[in-house]
């Protein structure tokens, strides 16, 4: 369905914050929290507007950047940050051609009833991104909404960004990425059949067919937490389970294609084929490497499992002490 802007009734007034919110990192949370404060001051609900697909998929000359959070996760994070409601605005050619003035009048006011719009200082909108903070404020004066520009700086003056987070993930620095996100980076996929080598070596793995266009961590072995999300939370077959994660081509066996394989530590008899799982990647253990024989590979896998268990337990304890976000939110 397209972006029909006609409405039978005038929308209820609200405070709006708008953006792609890819990854919902600390900077995005700061923006939403600023909007939450303004909404409370005006006694209005806060509506977060995000786009799908990524605007670069429509107006960019190449591929859009790898995603840091799938749409359903992004919406969940927006609500947890303080949004009363999340609206997904389909970004298509019709929307891309809309002038900044028309976007302000027809979308922000006509469709969503904005009385205040809270944005970051680099916000751009309208055809060819011609609209900016100044033009939005001018439109607000004409149309009856105020514009609030949130400070770009987070804690310690750090300027958080999706680009910074993406660079760290692609480099394998998942701890650094978590510093930007405020939580571990998450991969989502369906468990599909692989070569079953892990089971033959005593470490059965779930081979993930990743969904969407995620940022892949650099090839290597990681520690994390996995959970099945297509069933009832909290049941024995849903996790969460501490996990050792392998990302790469499996060079020990001359693999060519990159895979994500996840071993649920201390779990036996799991039947995960066809299940949708999430994997929160907490820390990097080592590079992928080729061992001189299978026995040495198996010995290293045992050490990877032990190290993953210790790292995840330590991360859980640290999160509990700091009162931070759960590693695997429900």
C-alpha cells in the first residue's frame, strides 16, 4: 500500500520525532528522550516516525547501508526509549519526490497532527534532502508546530552515530559497537540445514540464514546469547542460551561462502531447524584460523566454549550491577 495522505478526520495532536533510527543507538535514545520530555511538558503523546525501507534503497546510487536493527526490533526499541506509538512511513518514489513544504504540511501536520517536532541537528527531509532544520522551523511557524533540536552529544560529549557503530561491527569490534548501541549487536535469522560438521565434532551448531540486510561482524569466533523468538518466551526450547558463534567461510574445510553458525552451550537435543532465532553478539574471541589437524580444532572449540561461558556470565553480572538493559530483551 502506498503513502495515501487523505484522512477523513483530523489527526489527534501529538509530539513527533522522526528519523530512520537505524540501530536505535545512544544518540537516538537521547533524541527520543528529549522528545519524551517535550511531550510531557505539552501533555501530548509522543509519536516516533521511522522509514521502511531505508531511504538510500530508493534514492541512493548504490546499495543501502547494512542494517543495525530489523524493523520489528527498531520499533520495540523506540517504544522502550519512550515513544507512545511508532508509525512506519513507507519510503517510496512518491514520498521521495515530495517537497519539504509538502512533507511538513501533508505528512507531519496532515497525517500525524504534529504540534512539536523533535529532530537532530543534521536532519534532512523532502525531495533531494532539500529541507533542513532552518526550513523545518520556517514551515512550523506557518503551520503551527514548534521545532526542537536535540543536542547531538551523548555522555562525555560523544557523538553517537549509526556509521560509527557499523564500522565497529564490520571490523569485529562488537564491544565497541555495544558502546554505541547501549546493548549488544543483534543478528536475526532462520535456522537452516548446513554441513552438520559441528555435530560430528561434538559441538552441534545452528546455521543461520540471516534475514534483512544486516551488518556482518568480521570473520571470527564470538561469545553471545541466542534465543528462539517464534514460540512462547521462557519455555525450555526457547532459551536464552549462552552461545559460541562462528562467522566466516569455515576455512578449516575450504569453505567459500560466509555463514553464521551458533552453538548453544550446555544444550543437547535441540531441534531448531526452521526456527527463527536472535543472537546477541557480546564479545570477540579470536580470528578464524586453520588448524594442523582436527584434534587441535576440537581442542580450540572446547576452549572457545569455556571462554564464551565465562564472558557471558561476566557480562550478565556487570549488566545486573549497573542496572543496564537486559542482554536479550523479550
